[in-house]
């Protein structure tokens, strides 16, 4: 049985990756094979020099605002988001802002 030429070749899809930093949001585009998992995409990110300082190991990963497991398969147009732990509890941050405004 012969397969069509399109099926014989691996389909490459672009996935946008967002990483929040104090200075703003960094964006990169990964070109990966369709069916690449989040774990494989993270390995690709670690190899890029422009992403070398990203602290992905301690982050949660999501797609379009929803946390995904490392075995989730990425699809064309997905936006992979790296969620870092909060530096300060949001309630505590509000208390500090309110305290500073009273002065």
C-alpha cells in the first residue's frame, strides 16, 4: 500500500511560546513536528540561546491559559505559556500597596 507524499513527510507546525519576566513578556516561535509534546518543546527551548536564562524547570506550562501535562501534544497555532510562581501573594501585595498609599 502506498501512502500519499504528504503523509510520508512530517508536518511542521509553528508554536508561539510566551515567558513573563519583570521587564515584560518574551515571545519566541518554535517550529516543531506535529504531535510534539510539551516536554519535547521544553527541551527545544533549553537549547535556544535566546531562552537559556528562562527558568522553565520551576514553572507550570499551559496552552491558552490552561495548565497542560508534559505529554500534551501541541498543535498548529498553539500558544505555549510558561507560568512562573508568584514572588508575592496577591493579597499581601494589595495590603502593601494600601499601606503605602495611606502614607
